[in-house]
C-alpha cells in the first residue's frame, strides 16, 4: 500500500478545503455575522493539516497506484473530507454536537441535502455559504478534484475515475483523463455561473443566488430557509426547475451540448428516457393534484418543480398542496429510487442501469422460449459487456440490501417502519429532504433523530454517492487478505 | 476492350470466362498457378501467375494499356491496394470488389475516386438486396428494374396448371389486350428460347417478362400466381449476405437468423436490432422446427455450404414454407436446384459479373443483369446518334438470332417494341441477348 500517496492526496484535498473556506470567511467578515473567528480557525487547521499531510507525511510519494490504492484513496477522501468539513460547524458553534456537524457535512459532500439545521435563515451567512460549497465540491466528485489537480497520476487517475464513476462506462471527453475531467469541471462551473447570474437577475440577493445555485447544480438540496423555497418568486422557481432538470443529465452530454459539439451528440436513450419520465411523471402528478381539488396552474407549476427535484435527486421543495394524492406519493417514491442519468451529479440507481437490466430481463424471458437464442444487451446501439450487466445486478441487489438494512437500523432506533424506509431510500438516493416524507406524516426534521439513526443515514448517503462498490471494496475480506 | 482481372478464385474465373465470350482481351492475374493453367486451357485468354499488389506483376500484365481493371479477390484491402496501384499505372477504370458495405456510402465515394478506385462492388450486399426484393415481390423468382423502375423484368415460373400453359404468345396478347408486357425469353430445361408469336407456353417454363412496373398485378392474374405476404422469415447462415438481408428486412418482418459459430452469433446479435439470433446448426431440422420453421413464410439458405442451403430449402418447402431462396455457389447446380423446386437461386459470381458487365459493353450501357439459369443477359442501352437503328422501324432491323428488344423507354415514357416502332436517338432499349450476339446488339444501337 502506497500510504505516502494516500496521505499526499488527502493533504491536497484539505488544502482545497482551506482555500474554499476563504469565501465563507470573506462573507462573514463582510456581514459581520460573528462566524469569522470560527471559520478562520477552521481554515488554519485545514491548512496546517493539509501541509502536514502533503509536504511532510506524503513527501516523496511515488505516483504509482494500483486498484487497491485507488479504492483506498476514494474511501479515505470520502470519509476524511466530510469529517474535516464538519469542523467549521463546530468551531462557529452553529451545531453543538459532533454527530450533528458530521451529519450536516456528510449530507453536503454527498449532495444529499438532509439538514439538521433547524432555521437556516438564522445561521451566520458564512456558514450558510460553506454548507452550499460542500455540496458543490461533492457534486462532481471529490476524486475528480484530485484527478484534475494531480496531473502526474496519469495511469492511476483512470482507476480513480473508474472507482468513483462506476456507473457511466462511456467514452471519455478527451484522450487524457485529466483533460476530460477538467472539461467536466469547466462545464460544471459554467452552468453554476450562468445559474447564479440568472437567479440574481430574477431579483434574489447575491448570497441567496450563490447558495441556491451551488445546491441546484450539484443536486444537493440544502435550502436557505426553514420551510423550503416557498418564499421565492415564481420566476426563481421556474429557473430552478430548468436547472434541476439539467443537473440530472450526464455531464459529458451537457459538455457536448453546450460547447456545440453537435456531431458527438448521438442517440442517447438514457436522456430520452429521462426526459420522457420527467414529462410523464410531471403531467400525471399535475392531473392528480388538480383532480384532488388544487388549482390547475398551481398543480402544473408544483408538479414540474417537484418532479424535477425528485428525479434529479436535488431535494428542493416548496409549500405545496396540502393534500397529497396517493399517486403522487407513489411516483415520488419510485422516481427517488430510479434517480438521474449516469454520469450526472444526481443520485439514485441511475436510469442507465435500470435500462440495462430491463433489456437483460426481456432477453432472459425470450430465452425461455428460444433456448438457443444469442443475445446482447445494447444501449444506444452499443453492446454492454456481460460482466458489466452482472455488476449492475450486484449493484441493485446491494442497493436494496442497504435500504432494507438502513430501514432496519432506523426502525431499531425508534422510527416507524414506513418512515424508516422513506428515510433510508431518500438518503441512499442522495435526495435528502422530500415533501413525500412530510406527506407520510413524519416531520421532516433530521435534528430530532437519535445519533444511531444519524450515523446510519450518513452511511447510506455515502454508499449512495459512491455507488456502493468503492465503499464495499475496502471492507471486503479479500481486499485485506491480499494486502501486501 | 483490354481487361485485366485480378482474382484468387471462382469469381475471377467466372468473370474471365464470360467476358471472353463477349470478345474482349482478357488478362487474368492470380496467385494460383494450377487454376490459371486450367483456365488457360479452357479459355482464350492470357494468364499471369503472381501477386496483384506487385507493381512488376501489374507491369507484366500491361496495365498501362488496360481499359478496365477488375480486382475481385476475396480480401477487400488487397483489392483496394491493387486498384490504387493500377490507377497510378494508368489503368483507365478500376473496379474493386469489397466486403464492407460501409465503403459504398455516397459520402465516401469521392475519397475512393481520388485514391484511384473508380467503382466498388459488394457482391454480398447486392445478393442481400436481391433477397430483399424477392421477398417484397413474392411471385417473381427474380426481377430487375430498368431506368429507375420505369421498366421491370420479371422472371416467373409457370406452374402446370397456369392458365397460360398451352397457349401461344400471340393468343396471350389476343386474350388479354390490356396486358402491356413482352415475353422476352423462355427457359425450358436449360435451353433459352427467344419466343416468336407462335411459341407455346409450357408448364415448368421460366418466363422472362418485361413490362411496366404497374403491370405486376396483371401479370400475376394472367399467369395465375398469387402474391404472398411475408410476415416471418428464417435465415440460415449469418455470413455477410445473411447479415445484410436481416438488416434490411428486420424492420418489415420478423426474422430468425441461425448461425453455427457462437462468436459470430454474438457479433450478429450486437449488430442487429430486432432479429432473433439463434446459435445452432442449420442442418439440424429439429432446431429449425423448434424455432418455428413451419410458421415462417420464407426460408433463406445462405450458409457457406451450397448443399446445406439447397437441402434446407427443400425441407422448408416440404414443411409448407411458401418462399425459398438458396445461395448456390456452384453455377452447375443452379439449373437443377430450380428444377427440384427451390424458388430462387442466388449466386454471388453471377451477381458480380452482372454488375461489372455494365462497365464493359461498349456504347452506353446503363445497367445490365446476368440471369441465373440461363447464360443470357439483359442489358439497357442508349440509342446513339449515328445508330443504324434510328433509320428503320424495329421490325426491319437486323436483329440477330438469340436476341430480342424487350422494351423501350423514351423520356419518362415506356413503349412496347411493336414491329412498327421507330427508335429515336436517346431512347433506352432493354435488350435480351445471348452472349455470342451481345456485342452485335450493342453495336447496332451504338
């Protein structure tokens, strides 16, 4: 095991966080909200820790990596970074217990958006911005930060990339992985900036615009007020609906779209399914809302916003119709599990996987009638390799196991069984808050949960964000047995 | 015309033989000395043993004086390289046989022209196209369009109980004055007959009928054939022909494709969208039945083995499959295969030769087709400015024995060649002729 390299990469990530903390610090100083000392202290701690790990522990690290290191680095990054990210919440006194701070931080980095902060409008502005920044960093993936920053990784970067982006299996944007990644970052940043400008133009304050944009583009879902986004204008909500929808689209597709590389835009069945699913679900929910006595305009607007939020696993909500038809709850629950497109910032099982499985199952049924038939699973006219299909089966199985296991732990910690399943599903799919959970009668208050439940949810968020395998690899016995 | 043929097997040999009959100067370049020795003893041509990608060999073949260079080896890349070399060494026109139909796409055409490959022919693709056409027109055993579909030639097998059997050509026109067709030839027990007005139709005849495309219904009615709607087809053999056929047909009908090689079957399943690809042996009749041979409307045998194709087609026929098409590579088998009841025979050599013939007949041959079963050829010619044919009506022209004018296209109009019809410059004539008189016919209209 190349521990020096692991330390070096962790150090780099800490330094990135220290740099990222300067923005909240500046905001705090400007607003005089009292959080500046806490934030400054956090930044200093991270700077020190980062320099220690990168320049002393990790000095002279060899840039050689094998599969085991890549899993290890992925896991370290995804556990250590959110843990360090909780420091500002503690130092500024916004959250008093380590569990709460860790929960908020994990929820941010995994772009889940479940929050234990009771009144976001009352916490210091700097901390509010930090909360949003954690989501943005986690949105495209912490490892992608590493890959983009450490160009010397070369061969290893592909393994890292694969460990974090296990769901995509598609052509890179550029022959060099670090160039591909930096292209992804560029489009991600571009979309964010465009959204900030649009939101500000729609009459929102700059800080609000930035916080909302960071939450939307990363499909995080931290909101700026206690009761969701009800206080914002219709125009703001419409803009957010469009960008939530876009955030659930494969980043590579967006890159080709926005950089006008039309020729690279080929048939993309996943995007077609994503759009179709969005339109169908929104239309059916609008009908369901209108039929149960809500105004037509309100039903349509609310359904579009709510479905975009659920399908992209963003997790924004507004004050909606008070009465939820059963159909809407059912659709929300299903879409939450399906999730967004592979290669997007959203969570869930991912539509591409579900498509692959459904094609495989259809083939399987045909095989029962035609025992000698030869099949291949094709998506976008390209064959999906058999072992990849197996991997997806394994993934979905594990996903269900995690939901059931998570629900078990939550029930054990005192939640109702229906609530437990909703919490588990919403957090493993990185959706976070959802009015569905409200509609089931549970109060959407993560702060009230006992510590056991919080740590369970953190594990689920992480499993969902890392698409399980990277997390399981380092706890599997064979991983440790073959240790050198 | 000086023609060089670079080949490595039967396609080249067949081309050489049929072109020599048309009185061209043929040089064959082939790496197999045995084959060439046999060819030279049978046919009047020059042979050179050697590799066609060697400039020295090409120089020996006198490539600089050649009007047409045909490269018809099995390997596509060799053909392309050969053509490029030949063109650089001043061959007038080059034709390459290819296997990958992607190269035929119009957007690549200019690129290959610049490289020196003037024309490309993909026999497998043409064979597949023929199969597709035949399934769309289920009555004809073969058919061919002229001038973009203005005239069509149908080849029909007359059943013993067909209403026209026993009647002469003259009686047919008297009985059905609305039938705007011309019977160009009859094939009776391997013999090609150019019918005159007193010739009788007999059961089992293969009739070559030329007429307007809209006459197909009429012909079917008169001959007593019924069109079958093909909803399900089974293809045995997933070679290139089977693959292209499945590709073009799978949107219109349900296709089951049987391929023996596991890996090949997997490739096919990756390339085909709707076709059901079955891994198995096409000679395993139990497997064919299990996969629904009885329910199929058409069976297409296109495996590498002609015998397998013929036998499985016969079996399918016995199980009540309405339409059977077999790929038969051995030209000697074609006649007998049709006699024993297979509807249509597809032969890659004939197809290639047909296609290439259009580059050969002097004058303005627009399209041509070598017919299976007979050695005759149908060809579409443009009447030249100084042609002697424009001076007299058709009835008085010196049309040699073994040839006939099947139809005339003037502008967008089609005319039936009556004795009184006066040809004009620019008319397109569809000529049906045996090879020995083809050159004379071509000269007549030139």
